[in-house]
C-alpha cells in the first residue's frame, strides 16, 4: 500500500470464484511496489528482447546454415558420427508420443476437476508454443554462458492481458510455458553430456523419463506432507522466530500471482497502472546488443568485444528477490577465484578438476541440507545464530517506505 502497510488481497479476490473483484479493488486502491521490485521487472522486460536480438545478430547466419544442413542430414561432427555408428538413435516418434501425451494430460488437468486451475485448453497450447519458440535462442545463451533468461515474467504478462483476473490460470500458464522450456534445455544439456560420454541415447532417454516421473512424484508428496504437518508454513507471522519454513521463493511466486493474475498487467504496467513507463525496457533490451554487434564488426581483431553478452548483463538480477546481495557476492567470489585466478594461474588443474568441483559444491549443499534437517530442524532446534546463516545486507532502509509522512515501525525513519 502507499502508506507502507501490507496489501489486503482478500478484498480484491472473490473467495468463491477466485477471480478479480473490481469493487474491492476500487475500495483498496492500487498496489505499490518497491523501487527495486519494479526495476527487477523492468530488467526482465528487457532481457527477453535482448536475447532475441543478440541471437539474431551474432548467431543468425549460423542457425540458418545448421538448420539447412540438419534437414539434409549433413550436419554432424566426429562425436555424432561415432554415436550413429555404435548406438541406435532415439526415434522421433518417441518424442512425438511423449509431447502429445504430456500436452493431453495438461489439458485434462486444466479442463477437468471442475476447471479449478482456471486455464482453458488454448492457454496450454499457447504456453507450449512459447516454450517451443524460445527454447532455441535461450538454449544458445545457456550453452555459451551456463546462464539463461527465463520466460516467467513474459508468460505472466501475456496471460495477464489475455485472461486477466484469474491467479491460478496465471501461475499454471507460467508453469507450462516457463518451466517446460527450462526443463527442455536441461534435457538437451544432459543429452549433450551423454553424447560426449558416449552413453547410448535410448538409455539416456529412458533414464531422463523415469527420473522425471520419480522426482516429480517425490516433490509433490513432500510438498503435501509439509503443508499438512508444519503449522503456519510460509506465514512469517505464525512460524517461530528463526524457523526455516518462511518460503521466500514461494512468497515471491505468490506475490507475482497477485500482481499479474489478480490485479493484472493492465492495472500495473498498462495505461491504468502506476508503472507504465517500465514498458520502455522492452525497446531498450531490443536495442542493447546492437552497439556491441556494431563494435565487433568495426574492430574484428578485438575478440573480447564479442564476449560482451547483454542478455546476461541485463538479466543478472533475475533471481532477486528472493536472493539478496550477499548471495550474489558469494557467487561472484567463487566465480572470480576459480574461473579467473585459477584459470589463469593453474589452467591444467582447472581443466581437469573445475567441472568436478562444481558438481561437488552442488552435492555438498544438498547433503548439508539433509544433515541440518536431521540434526537440527528435526529436533526442533531453530534460529541458530552464526555467520553462515546471516543474510543481513546491512541496509535497513531497503525495507522502509520513502514516501513522506509514513511510519511503519521504530527502525524505519519518517521522511518529510
């Protein structure tokens, strides 16, 4: 709210139909976002057109040549020839059957069960089309940088305009559009790794399929169990101080469903909203790679110019919130040590061990999560105070309203 208080969602959402309530919205008023939250959305607006522009300028000709070579069955390096010689390829109809089956199940989930998910069949098809359209350009960025912009904001924007006032339809459309594309890129990455390691393609396909079914089932069951057993989960006003069950990522997901699904982009970023100027970020993102491309053409001997990746630079804050500056500092520190210092001084060690080190760090985090849960959280030991749990950015004003005359607590100053 403009006075610093929390927005009362219950008044703008009909409890029976779970759709937007115009009378309640008129009574409560517009949603006010923090400056950083709005800026994050603006940068998200710029990231996707920057991705399309970057890929078209720097890789357009290569994509066209390889597409023609693929249809003529002329494209393939030494690894491809070895794989075709020694192993049976995965038939295309396997992928086609899985695609049709999964889309059919998605439509059944949305149209069945009393249409509780609110998303009609055409929304599922449109989400699948968006995932298909953006997998190639985003996959190219991910292959080069190991980072990839997401479709989360653009999917929220599209369905928010086409089907406003329905939060569940918004999050379902985002899931089918954004998550399916990101999973497709991970699927391709695993296939590429198996390609280099000479793993039979059919075995890779089956392992991926079975792993997806098992993982999604375990995830669903675990979520259900936590919701039924943890009192006040995800509600910071009900859980104990220091509790791990605050769900910052889910909180951002929920806030996005309110912004894009309930109130809608027209009342936030359109002609009826406070933040319509943020749409200029689309144009800025589209033009951002152009100077880099021009400079790389004018100075072809300067190889470092082509390494400037505007989609990655613009989309660097894509996970904020819920991540904070301390998270980025740690990521940057690890990256500088191993991909700059170690790479330059000990390139042999880097080439042999850095990939394994990355996997070890990921595995260590997962293992530590299990240890902490069993040893501490499972014994109701919460709120331990040590430096490893400190997420304070040492900027108390970050959570304070800056509008004049507003007081929310004893920490935030009152501006005049």
